[in-house]
């Protein structure tokens, strides 16, 4: 799925930085200060997507960085938790490439 | 095959039967593959990818197995993708659909990590009276097994809870 997402976004003209799990995601976000947005799954090895959102947005440093969850999960409680933590969206797999690109264009716009 | 008749367990199994069948058909439909139910397992020498993923929960635990033949699987996965990885992802997406449907019945399950194998002439051996779900993908075959242990007091009945959004939905906050 990560490759599919990357392919769809690269085709649309975006530059994509991939991470293999939640902890790697946090490291990549800290490494690249110019990121326009983050897409992440909920169920990931080592650190879940919800923990990632809560970790990043807790100290206010990344409040301007839109984070969207892309997952098979649809539990309203999880969606609410992500929303409360500051995530900007929730996409339930399977994703539609055109819709994903439109969402990224909207949220990643300067 | 159909679930056993009569009693609370049978009623639960009937609901699960409906959820699993519908989730399987809708999953493949999302990838433009139309599944129809088969009554009998068709022997095939074609390579089959069998992906399994376990789950736990307070009222339900078990495992899902999704086993499409190579022909059926190939019609769903993007070029360049490793088929066994994709089989695992499809199993993950199928269990996600089932999990999201179960929320409406007040049941929460927590999936584990999927694993997949491939082989020729694989036979799916069901446990006890748990029937496999057999589908024709025209061309190709898909077998689904949802092996589940339910808490003895569980009664699957629609609950007054917020339903999960539909697969493919995008929610912006």
C-alpha cells in the first residue's frame, strides 16, 4: 500500500519520503523540516499511527503539519481519538488514488 | 455450506456468515473483481496464496484466512507489487471490513500481523463445523475461512452505536 500511495503521489508531482514504521516516521519527520503533510497508517510496527500523532502534536511543534490517517480501521472511537489529537483526516482503505491526490493537494497547499 | 441451525450460537453464526460473505464480495468488488458463491471446493493445481491473520477480543477471537488463486489475486494487485505481500494486505483489508461491521454489534477485535504462504494444490481444511466460504472470481477462485471462538454469553445484535464509515471514505476534520 505504501508503494501504491507513493506511486500515486509521485505521478501527481509530489515528492514522497517513506518510512517503514511509526518510529521511523517520527525520525523522518524530524529529519525533514519542510514536509507539507504526513500520511500514516494506524496499525504500524513499533509505534501506532495514533501514538505518532499524539507524540508529534503534543508539544505544539508540529501543529501546522497536517497528518492524515490511511487505514483499514473505521472504529468511531479511534477516529475521534485521532481528531482530538489534532489529525486532519481519516481515509479508510482501499483508497481511491484520485481522491487521495485531491486530499493531499488540499491539505499540503502552502 | 451454511452455518448450523437453531440456538444462540447458530444465530451468531448466521450473522457472521452474512458479514464475512458481504465483506469478501465487497473487498474484491473494490478492485473490480466480481465474486460469486460456490457450493463446492473446486480442486485446482493453480498456485494459491494463503494469507492468514489472527485476532483477539473480549468476546471473540480467532483467525481469518484468505486464499485466492494466483489468477484471482493478480486481478487485484498493482503491477510491481509482490503477490504474497499483496495477499497479506488483502487479508488485512478483509479483516478490517469485518472488524468495522462488528462494531455495529458492539464487538471489538484486535488484529495481529498477517502472514502469507504460496503453494500448488493447497487444500483449506476447516475445523469442525466452521465452513469455508468459496467464491468463483471468474477466472480464479477465492476461499475465505473465518474461524472464530465466541464468548458463551455473546449475542450478536445491532447496538445503538455510531457506525463505522464506509471503506474508501475520506473524512476531513
